[in-house]
C-alpha cells in the first residue's frame, strides 16, 4: 500500500472541512491559470520563432496554442494518460472515518500537494509499505497509521479509495486568458535564442552520431542507439560544443523579433516580394499596440 498523498484534517467537522477546501480552491485556480498562461505564451512564441528562422509565415499562433492546450487536456480525459506539462487536475478525496476526516490528494504537481499539506488546518498522513518509515518516526505510530488507512479502504470490497469517500474537484473553469496576460509570460529574446542554439547543435551532433560509417571491408558500421545518441548529443552541447552553441546564439538572437500583441494574434507574415509585413516591421522596432 502506497499513499504518499495522504492527509488528515485537524477539524472533525465535515462542514468546516468543506469550508476550508472551498476557501483553498481560488489558490489552486490562480496557480493553474498561471501555468496555462505560461504554456500558451511559450507555445505561441516557439511557433513564431520557428517560422522566423525558417523564413516562412505563420498565422494566429496564440489561437493555435490555445487549441493545442484544449486538445491535450481533452486527450487526458479520453485516454486516461497523464500529460504533466498541461495537466491542471487537482482533486481531494475526503474520507470520514471513526470520528476523524482523512484525505487523498490527486495532482501531477507535487508542489501544489505540498502547498495544501502545509495549511494549518491540514496535517501530513502519508503511509507506505514499500519502504521504511521516515527517519525519526515512531514505529508504533507508523503501524497505527497503516491500520487506519487499511480500515478506510476496506469500506469498499475492492479497496477503491474513490468508493470510500467524496471528491472535491479543483479544476479551473477553462477561461481564455487576455493577450496582455500572455505577454507577461513571454520569454526574453536571449532565453529563446539560447534554447534554439542548443537545439541546433544537439541536432547536428545527433545526426553525426547516427551516421553509419563505412568500415575497411566496405560494410556499414553498426547503427548507434538513438536514445544513447540523444543523451550524448545533449552532453556535447553543454561541454565540448559550448562554443558552437554560443556562435549559434549570436546569430539567432539577431533574427528573433520582440513579441507583441499583433504577433501573438496575427502571426509572422512574409510579403510576396520577400520583405516583411508592417506587423513584423513593428515587432522588430519594438513597437507595441
């Protein structure tokens, strides 16, 4: 039995526990909205940067990022597979038993679980059998905690936690953020350029590592393990290839535009004669709406 997400409420009044959880809901909502807005900013900006570096246009990058967010969140529900980058689920299973109220917290974000566990009206009540008890923990108290969780789960013949309590869902309402909010999470040009530079050097190194060399007898050498090549390429970019990354960075940072409201909404446009549109010219000059 592993219940690393276990808690116990200090209050024994179910109505009070409900009020405490309802008061905590806006905290999670704000964190979830911030994560989603940051995802939209980085996804839209990456789309812009990719097309700029390729010399091709892109349309409505922010709308496309929003659609990607919704599609991936919908896939979580239909496939029941986690997607930590955009998974904002936060649920508390409330489990009354023997005059006390316990809980199990479900979320991909451990820091959010820790935040709830740190509230003055909650205490830690984790338990597991696959490892030793935490250092300094009284063995009898640990065993007693295990008995409590066993008794709670045994209320359902199949020992399903969800069938032994009531679930409080903290999912945000899925509203659309304002463009101005997205702009606050746009990464700086240097950060964007350095990331692209590192990726370019990694890609080149990976391609080199995956080349099958011609042996002395005219046969091709053994093909390299792709996973091993990815790891080796990343290590190369951080160490021996650092100067290559720096050289790429200096070139790329001159090409990337400042991100404006217009760029997020309308995208990067290339004119028929090979120049840039008014939107792009405004972005490059740093003008905003």
